[in-house]
């Protein structure tokens, strides 16, 4: 028998030690008077404290000497990412946007839009893809730019076609929009309420902060419009992830957002989740005042009955990004095909192109590199939280392949904090 590579041992109060095994996602809590990690061998534990030994084996802390954990982890990653029962397709109807947020990574292209020929090619691709009997569900996402631009001529046509094809082949259809929410109207919402549909919509702090970042060309703020549209979605039973971007500058206003949703009924609350994310240009290596404050804000929202995503915990293996999935593509308005939605849609990043009959012509070398990037580093395969971090997503792994450091640049202290966050989160109610 041997200790797992994926154990973290933390002394928490002078009296207790917690041992976390990331592969099995299990904790063991022990009194220091019973167990001393520095002095006891596995055989001594088995002889002196057989019940503890059994706990360690059950939790994955102690494993068979012949077990190849790295191989098992690679198999787990492949199993999660190579799910052939679902297909995820993202569409960029345009790279134009009605806002110009200072932190946006995209290069917006004014007046860009998917033409009718490309819409028909996308529809053909969907028909061909969903004829595969192995696929059971189809996730259709709209991204951009602002995907609600040209709604009737692009998104609506593709949705109606997808619905018909899914009914024909007996597939589940789920629709999602990553949108700023400002262009929504009751007619769109009524149409989308007929489907299994969800939105991710962003606020930039409270009203004053948001309106200074997300405003129309006439400088009019968008906060009130977006709040109203989110409430309309919830009342129609459409799921919303409300992403709240925070920085050192706006963190003081974030709690104000609660006031606009506190009067929702319990039934309406079930359709909204809050996702607090730090603006990437404002991120820091260690916890600062903004990080401390956001932890308290999360707790306030939970206490008021809202679901708050635990996005500070890595989940790149069993709950990996859609961009890591074998059955995922993004088709841009110009027909270029990409593997990731979080990078510029440039020729450098594209992995293929759709032709007029709905076939994808892939760049075989780019797809090969991308498919083999995850856990390609030794430091990532042997890291104690590799079974939850996975060495980052495929996109980050590709971009960092020439560097042998941790892809995520985690310090030992940060890894310990992640484990403690998981420990704390494991005691929250299941929907929190």
C-alpha cells in the first residue's frame, strides 16, 4: 500500500488535521493525538488504528501500491471530456456589440453579421450532427458580440430548425445565450419561454458603477433595463446566471444588487444563480480586501435564499468547460470555427471553417495539439489537486505548453486555500 499523490494534509486548529484526497474528493478529519503524519508509517497505522486505516483506504488517502494514479487521472479526464452523448454548439451571430466595456477581451467588428448562406450551412451542420444516434442531447449556445442582434434572422431561425431536427431524431434541446441582456424584449422572451432556455447576463457592480461601464452610445446607462429584463426572464421560468463583475473599485456597490431581487417569490428565486467574478485585469495573486469582501457578500446572498456559484473552486476535470469537450464547436459569423469562446476570434485561434453544405474542414494539427494539451506537463499530472484542476482548461494548457511551471501559477499557499474552500463549501446546503 502507498499514500496517494493527491493528498493534502492541513493542520487546522492545533488539535485536528484534515487530509483531503482530490482524486476521490474525500476528507478525513483526525485528532492529532491519534495520528501524526510525520511519524507513522502505513503499516503502523494499520496495526495501531485499524479503523483509521480503513477510513484512509476508503477515502483514497491510502491506495494499492500497483495503482497508477496518473494513468487513472488521464482516463478520468478523457471520460469526462469525450462524452459522445451530447453535442455543444456555439454560434456567434455577430461580433458587433451595443456596449464597449473597458475590460472586454474581444475586438468588436461593427456591422458584422452572419449572412443567409452561413445560416443555412449551420442548419445543415446541425441536421447532419444530430442524425448520429449516439447523441442524446443538443446544447445550442449563442455568443458574440451581442447575440441578440439580428435575432429574427439568425438566432430564431437556427433555434426553430434545431427544434424541428431534435423532435425528428428524438434529442433533448437546451438553448443558452451569453448576453448583456439590454436588447431583450417581451416578444423574444415569450418565444424563448417555449424552450428549455437559459441566459448568462452580466452586471458591473451596483447601478452607479454598472452605468459608468455599460452604457449605450448616447451615454445612457443600462442597469435599470437589464434588471427589468432579468426579472421578466425569471417570471417566465427562464434560467439566469447573473454574473457580477467586481473590482477593487466597485466592490463596495455589489451588495446593492440584492435589493433589486429580494422581493422575488421563492418560485422565481429558483431560476436565478449569482456568479461573482473578478474582472481579469484586476486580479491579484493573493487575497486582498476585495476578495475578503466578496466572501462576505456571497454569504449575504445565500442567507437571503439565493444560489451562489462556488467558482473559486477549480472544476476542470469532472465539470470541465464546454470548450474542453470533444463534441464542442463554435461557429463564428464568418464561418470560421473555434474551440474556445474566451479568446479573440482571429485566424490564429481558429481550428477550421464550415463550408456551404455544412461540413467542417478542420486544421488537423491544431486540433491534435488542443486535444492532447490537458495534463501534458509533469508538474500538472503530479500536483496534489490535479484531479480537480486538471492542469487548467485545454485553451490555457495550449497557450502554456512551452512553460514547465504550473499552468495556473498556483502557489502552495493558494492550493491550501483551495482545499480549505472545498472543505468549507462541503458543509453548505447542497444548492448553495
